[in-house]
C-alpha cells in the first residue's frame, strides 16, 4: 500500500474585481477497492456556498458559488489517499468473449454503449493508416491486444508538453505526438473503433513512479473487459493496472473531465491562470483494514 498527500492549487487572477456565477469542481476521488480517501478538503476564496452531488458517471462533484466581488478565485484541493496494489489477473482463455473481436453480453453492452461509440469523426488519411496498423488480429486475446496497443502508443509517439487548453484530435496526435491527455484520447478512440468500451480518466501519478507526469495531474485510459471490468491503461508511460495511478474522475470525453469550470459575470478579460500541483509520499503511521 502507498499513502499519498496531494495539494492541488488553482488560481484565476483578474485585472479588476469581478463577480462569479456557479462553478463545478471535479476534484474529489471516490473510494474503490484499490483507492481509499482518508482526507479531502477545499480552501475556497472568496468563500461561498457549496453543494455536493454525483454526476451521471458516478463522479463526485462540488458545486461552488463564490460570494462577492474579487480579483482572484482560488481553489486548493487537499487529499490524503491510500492506494493499494492492483495485480493484473489473467483472463479465462476458454471464454470466447476474451478474444478479438471483443464481445460484450447484452446487459453490459447496454450500459457500455456510450463508451463504445467514437466521439470524433476522423477523415484524416494518416489516422486511418494508423488504425489499420493498430488493428487487432482475429482471435487475438483481447488483453494481449490492449497491452500491445498501449505499448505501441508509448513507444511510437513523442510526449510533448503544451500550454494550449483542450485535447487534440487523434489525427493531430498521430501527426505530432502530444501530452498525456492526447495520448490517452488517441488510445480511447482507437479502441472504440474496434468495438471496445473505453473512457477518459483524470487524476494524479505517484511521484515515486519515476514516470512522465509523476507528481502532477495526469490522464489515462480505462477499457472494459468481460472478466476484468474497467482496466487502467496509461499509454504515456506504458503502464497497465498500476497502483501508481490515482484516479479522480472518469468520463466519456476529455471535455467532461475538466477539474474546474464556471462563469464570471462582467468579465473584463485579461485573466491569468496559475496551477500548482504537489503529490508527495506520506510516511505517517497507518493502519490497514
């Protein structure tokens, strides 16, 4: 087990006082068998009313309405997380559902349908060539294919940081490489085109991992297999089911996974955004349950 302390500060600064509408904060992980939330708190400035809900994906959402004019909106997320190992169990190779093309049972397919349908409409020739080269082989074990695709993206594309907001299209990433969110989105949309259910995941990466993006925010892919459920795949670092990944939220598209978004009334423009993230190993005394 690994215990991690996370400090995630987001600051919007405005050239003159502004008033705020409602904001949506997608920053609190949910407890799972592999991840336990021990502490979770916000520092919010200016102060305001908060209300907690779950979105349609089951992610924990804080609805925050800052009160009064201010030249700054500051949100600091404090987390203490226990992360448990996630060993990769072998699939039952006697089950024909474990072979490509992937086959989901009726009930599963109904639930998974939004995650099977591609969210992008790509006509780029280079991306279509990538799809042909990345295709699963008939009868190939689904787990083998997923691991092969994860490794192909990890080794075949250049990781490059960029300041622009948003996520690139798969075609753009095929042409120039990209950030962790771009590589994850390429894998998700490729898997969907071959009938797999896949979703976009945001969170953090254990600083002790020594991987790209360690100690900061991170994005990766989850893919659903009949015998394994939702599996974590990080093409940026070539990781599969790694306990170094700290999951916060999972959505169908990257746009839905933004950690913070809202409205500013009478915004004069010219605001600046500062984000500081710190993920540290916590060696405090702990008790397992």
